[in-house]
């Protein structure tokens, strides 16, 4: 555990540089909040114009302090903040929190000031600048100026929050307090001149008070450090939930391959999160809802959910939402129905369907408790959602207690959907360890995240190539199609049979040698998308190929101004499924992309990504990649189609990924589009290729 971060989060002494005697001002808040929320350490206000602030002695400058404070909160403007930072560093302070704005977010002059701040700090750590600070609810330490701290009390719990936005920290703090959701630590990293999001993920992975880590992310300055920290948290059993903003950015790269257009920046974040076991929150509300559910440490071992209700409409809302996410709501089995029926007299219960409508359950806590326990004990269900209807308004404590009392004896998830607008009941339930939601979709998001977390496995170590494969004879820069496929074949990817020709006579000979109809293409390292310029002809016989080649020369020259000099004559592959297999390089890392291929690859966009491990993908990872495609059934015998050679496809993906891993920084781009997956036993064939090697 990093000692400086530990002291930053739990200091014994705090200096507040530029503290105001007026608690209504931003500069007056930190001292007021530290006092109000019960900080037990020493507070040193620093202000040369005040003798006393908040009942505490004020000091004229840092040098006058009786000791080196463990943490300094710097409230001065950007023009002077670096002076206070230098003085704190000289006294031996462990870390400074700089609230001022006016740094990199405002341009070149701000960037200069931010560098000045870093130089002034020396070995002292900095949180910020442009931060709202941090709040440690575990230990009642509020090193922040957020107005959310005007609230009287907060629920301490086990969810740690790290936000790259200061305002969002206050929003989450106040929302969690209103919902009864307990938080442990909240940190705003903002400009991240020094300490960044990954530093705090790494620290919270070791923090005994934190069991789930929630992140509000704008971007990553150091993807490798984040990857290591998030994997550490996942392997310690601490789920990471990320709400990543900026997903609407036009992140696709202008590249020579389709892969660059299909692997946009946001898709790369998805691949990174999947690799490290981080769960992506799809909405801002999910950033609290999902961690609240994960903090219970309960796991659904399947997709069958019991929805218990005394108000039919609300139960249907939840069941519909669950169904759209692939969950099942089966009717109770006979034994469970009998157990439910035994709980109440009369014929009020509707027990042959799900939602399970137990009339008057909301008004009889004992009956509600018995029904929940019966459903949790049932072998037919993996989770239970209880609907709290309007009847619960009359007795919120009894309702919350009855649901909470059902938890012992089962490790299955138990969630509540509060149907009326009753935030008080939701808060009571959350405080008692029952995740409670005000929207049916939130129940679904929470259960889906719990299921995703349960199914995650750490990345397997792939076996790298046993011996290096030479590529020094290949030219640098953009390879032509024949050279690209030669590269792929060296690493074990099967390619189509083909001949390079220079004119019509050679084309006829090549077509006759290959037998049957062939494919004719221009061969050029400058023109990648050949079909766009008339540079591809399929199903051409030997008797037509000479004339077709002459026609192609004229068409390509008229469209591009370039006269093709060489051509490929390839065997015609029939009866396979066309896929695209690509390699993408990004600031976040490198990834392998698989999708439906051919000329419609960018139109269909049925693709999936995996971050590239050091030795390439394992067979298990490659097969998972294939199965993630929406069009996977086409490979798996959809509606009587022949089963495709998935084993051969998996082998080709592994070989391609090993090539990318072995070449490292030398490989800038690579793509096979299409790679034909033939019927089982017939293998795969790379029919086109793009590769760009670094100079």
C-alpha cells in the first residue's frame, strides 16, 4: 500500500492554506467541514490576515506551523498555488490537495502553470489541481470544499468512489446519502498532474473498508497502470464499476484497414474493461445502483429470477425488463408453490405464474418474510426481486425489517423494487443491506452486473511462439496484398492459392493452372480498398480473364489516376462464411478484432474485440471471441446450414494474434478481410490481406 496515499486519505494533521474566516465562502468550507464532520486530527488554518478561523489559531504562513502537516489543502489561485506547494514540500508534507482551476483545462498558459506546480512539489504527492478534494467516510475525514458536505450525516459503507470530475464527486456523495447507500472513500482526481485514477484503484484494492470500487472516467493517461490496478482489484475479489463518458466521440481511426474504422476508441475501452473484469455502467444511475448490489457479495448462479409482488402491474414491469436482458421468470415448481400456499389462508395467492402475486403480502410482514424465504430456498430460482407496493408506505420499518430478516440462510441475491415514489423505504432497505431501486431497469442492471462479475475469469496466459519467425525480408510501410498474406502464412494462417501476374497472357496461364473460375485483383500497396475502384472481379473463367484484366486497367486508372502494373489471380473460394480478422493499435493498447466480413463489414458492424495479451490469444479466448458475434449461429449450423470449421477458425485467430504479439511495435496495422470459414473439416482461407510495418 502506498504510504503517501494512505496518509493523504487518513492524515493526523491538515494545513488549510488560504483558509477564509467566512464559512460561507469556498475557502472557508474545508475548515468548517472538518470540524462539523468530526475530524479527530489537528487542523492548521493558514491565513496572514486572520488570528483565528473557526475557533482555531490561524498561522501567517507554512513556515510558522508548529509541525509539518501530513496533508496540505491549497485554496490559493493558480497564480500562487505553486508557492504554497513548494513551502509544504520544504516542510516535509506528504501530499497536497490543490483546488484551484486554471491549468491544462484552459490551454497552453495553464499547462505551463501545471508543470510549475509539479516541479514545486518535488517528491511530495499532489491531488489535483482543479479538484474538489476527497472525503473519507470510514474515518470521518472531509478534505474537500464540495457543498454536498452541508448535509448532516452520511452512511459509511464499503463502496469506494474515484472520479475524474470534481462536481460528480459531490453528486454521488449526496445521492448516496439520500439513498442510504454507504460509501467508504471518495476522491476527485481531476487534472491528475501527479496522482491519478489508477493510483487510487490500486490503493482501494488494499483498503479493508472497501469491497467495491466505482469510477467516473473521462479518459486514461496511463492505460498500463490502470490495467494493473484493475486486475489487482478483480483478483482480490473487489469488483470495479466504471461509468465512462465520451462514448459518443467520433473515436474511429482513419486507417488503411476496415479494422481501424470498426475499432473506435469507445470499443477499445469496452475491450479493456472486459479484460480486467471491470463492469461498465451504461447510465449514471448505474454507477450507484450496480455497486450497491455488488457490495452484498451475493452471486446469481443462473438466470432464473422470482418476482414476488402484491401489486401485479409493478411485478410485470420488472419481469419485462428482466426478460429483455435474457433473464427467465419461470413459474414456481410444485414444492415451492405448496410452501407459499401454506403461508396464507384462503385462495388469494396466484402461484402458477411469475410474477408471483401473493395478495396482502405487503400488509403482513410475517407472510412476506415466509414467502421470500421459500423463494430463496427454491431450487427453481437463482435470485429474488421483491416488489414493495404502496401498502408499504403505511409501515416502512416493518417492511424493511421483514425483507432484511429473510437474508440469513441463503447466499442468493435479494433485491427490492420500490414501486411508489417512496425514497424513505428505499433508503431503509439499502441501509439494511437490501439493494433497493426506484426503476425496474435498475433491478435488471444490478442482476446483470452480479452475473457478469460471477462469470469473469482472469486472462489466461497464452503460449507464445516457440521460435522467432523471420520477417526481415518484407518491405517496411504498407505491404501489398500478396506480401501481407505471405506474412500471415508464415505464422500459420492458411491463405488462398494465387499467382502474381503482369499482363493478360500470364493471367490466362494462372487461371488455367488454378482450374475453374478465379478471382482477379489489382496488386498495389497504395490502393487498399480495391473493390471501391473497380479493382476486383470474381468468378472469372480463363477464357474471359485476359479481356477482363484490360478492362480493369482502364477502370482503375480512370478512378484513381494510377495505372496498375501487377495483378493477383486467386482460386475462387465458395461455400464459406466471410469474416474479418484484424489487429488494431490504440493509445489504450492493442486489440484483435473479429467480425462479419466482406465488403459489408463496416455496414453490418457485427464485431467484437479482445485486448492482445503478451503471447497472443489462447484457444479459449479465441473461441469466446467467435461465440460473441451476433451471427455466430451462421457458423454453428443455423437452420440446416453446414457446420463451419470453427476449430480451424480458432487456430487461425490464435496464429494471427501470435503474429501481432511477436511483431510488437513493428506491426502498425493488419487485417484479413475476408477470411473464409469453410464447412467442417475443410479449414479456413485468408482471401485478402492488409499489413503495415513500421519503418
